[in-house]
C-alpha cells in the first residue's frame, strides 16, 4: 500500500508492480507495460490484478480497481484452496492524488485483520 500510495501521490495514477518497484514473494513472473506480474509460493499466488494499464499505469478514478490479489493454492485450516484476498484502489474523496484502499477476503478465519489494510 505504501509503494502504491507514494506512486499515486506523484503521478495521480495507479502503477503496476513494475513501475512502483514491488516484487512479490516466491517465484516471480514479470509483467509488461499492460500489467500481469505475479509470484507464487507453496501456499499462495500473488497477482497484480488491475487491468487496462497503459505504459505501466491506469487512471485513478472513483471506480474501484482490484489492484492486488492473493489466491490460496492449498487448503489452510478452514479455508479451502482457491480462496481469494484482494485490495481495491479508488480515488479518495479527499485531496487530489490520494487513494482509498479496501481489503476484501473470502476467508477471514485465516486472516482476521486483512480487512483493516488501508484503514
């Protein structure tokens, strides 16, 4: 969130992993100027999910964009495989160049504080 917010405050646009300087845990697959970067560990797959990137950015608007997602690869406690956690990014109702982040999870039992990200 900090890397994304720093980029947003300068460019007033959402940046993909490449342009904000993020590299996911595990084995990485690089994206390109239209997005698509991901990384994989034994338990999770992480992905740069926003679509519509042009030259590594997408416009910051009031429409929420799913910017970062995690999918479980295996069953973890009460969470079945393929459960999904993601963070959306949208233009904040506050100052220009600020974003609002919202974290959503399909399995709060495993990550009870995930929904607090960005708040």
